[in-house]
């Protein structure tokens, strides 16, 4: 398995560089905060999702850390981590506070 290097952002959260794109669009690189609670999603700030051309195709229910439950729009996307590209679900939210959140297990089996 290849080694990936990351860093800590200004709030000391772990980040790695990933590329995100709409299924048929060009990729854009982001430093993504790693959340070890696997959900299989990439959370993208609303403005960035629009810029990437991510179009909501379905919806899912999610629970925020403060206990709120919400329905979120999901778009199909491609996510690249290192040399591996996988289809993923992306959702846009004003809850992301301008950061890109990467919710993906970093094991060889799941990514």
C-alpha cells in the first residue's frame, strides 16, 4: 500500500490533498479534513459544489454532531486520493464553514 502524506491545518485538524470532480468534469484539488467516522461522503461548501458542476441527484438523511437531523442533497462525483480514483457521493452544505470534509476510510479495501 502506498504511503500518503498529510499535514495539520491551522486548527490542527489532519488534512490530505484530494481531487474532486463532477463525473464528466475536470478535477479540482483541495486540502480535505479527514473525518475518521466513515460515511462514504465528501462534503463540499455550496459555492465550490456549484463551481464544480455537482448537481444533486438524490437525498439522504444525516445527523450533525449537535444531534440535529437534516436531509441533504447528494451529487455523484469522482474523488482521487493519491493514485486511486473512486466514484463517491458529494454533498454541499453551509455547515462546512468553507472547508472540504473527506469522509472516507483510508484503507486499501474501501478506497
